[in-house]
């Protein structure tokens, strides 16, 4: 299929995106990222602009109208971005190198450190760290690194220069909003985990952040990250292959046989 045809199919899907359908949105964003990367290259401005498109309000909680307006705005911006990419293809053709989705990112754009954002679940944290080590990458667990007289935010900033992050959502807190009945309390991830999730989405883009969550009754997922892939952390270990796939799609050369 020619590049122009791929982009025109994307445009059609963007226009027909069901309203507030997160599953369709996630699929569309990942397909858009893959196609733009292959046509225009890893450093394309289109990829950077794609990662700046939001489909949910920036504050929580928000009125229903805000969610609807933010979704429509995000869809409109996405359509405009694809239209611009189509116009460039029609005018200039393929002017950037074609980079396969599972190719290795140039050394100037990648490092082998993978930041692990975690809560209080030690088993989950260690399982992810050991998996990352098995495939030849370096897991960054902040509290294991020396403080060297730095504040927490200074230390976090110093170690956040990574090309990929794995965020672990475990049911560590139990809370409810001030205006609701305590009986409506739900399990939540730690506040620092949600903060760091937002930080890495803003820094790396949605496609280079994998969120693993534990299946727990009455667990409240962060609500303002529409389009982010949430992957179940299951005891069978199938999440490991999801991690491998996402790393490959982000340009890492990793071998799934190493985790068998």
C-alpha cells in the first residue's frame, strides 16, 4: 500500500472515530504513530505534535461537557495533522527515510535505561525489573540509586533521561472525594505514581510509556490519560510479551526468547 493511501485511510478512520470510544482511540493513535514514523522518520514533527494531542480535560474531576468538548477538539486536531501530512506527501513525496517500526532507534535518540515508576508492590516491581534485565536493558528504580545530597525532585529529574518508561499501578491507597460518601472509597495508585505517569507521557509521548495494572475489585484507574495503553499485570507473565512488543514498536532491538 502506498504512503498516500495509508495516510488517506488514517484520515478516514480519524473522521469516523466513535465519540469517546477509548479502545478505538488507542488503536487509531498507535496506527497513526506507526505510519507517521515509517513515512517521515523518528524525528518527524508530526510525531511530536501527535503526542501533544489530548482527548480528555486537563483537570479532574471535570464536567461532562468538558470531556465532550476535549474529545471533539482532540479529534479535530488529529484530523488536521493527518491532512497536513497528506498535503506534504502530495507535494513532495517521501522525503524522509523509511524506518521500520521494529528497527533500532539511532544511538543519538535512544538509551538502554528503562525507568520503572512503582508504588508499594515489591513483587510487581522486582518482576518487571528482572524482565528488563533479561532482555539486556537497564531498569531504573529511583530509590535504589544514590541520593548524593539531592532532593527527591532533583534525583528524579537526573534519572529521567530515558527513552522508555514502565508505570506500575497497584492498589496502594484507599480514598474517596471529599464530597462523596466514605462507602464510595476506591483503591488507587499512589499520588507520586500518577504524577510520574503524567511526566513521562509529556516527556516521551504515549507510545513510549507502558502502564501495567493489577486486577483488583474497586480499583480506580487514572481518568485523564485517554489513549494510553493499560496492560494487565497477570501472574502467568503474558504482560512480558506485551512489554517486548511495545519496546520493539518504539525501536528497541530486543529478543523475546530471552524471557522464556
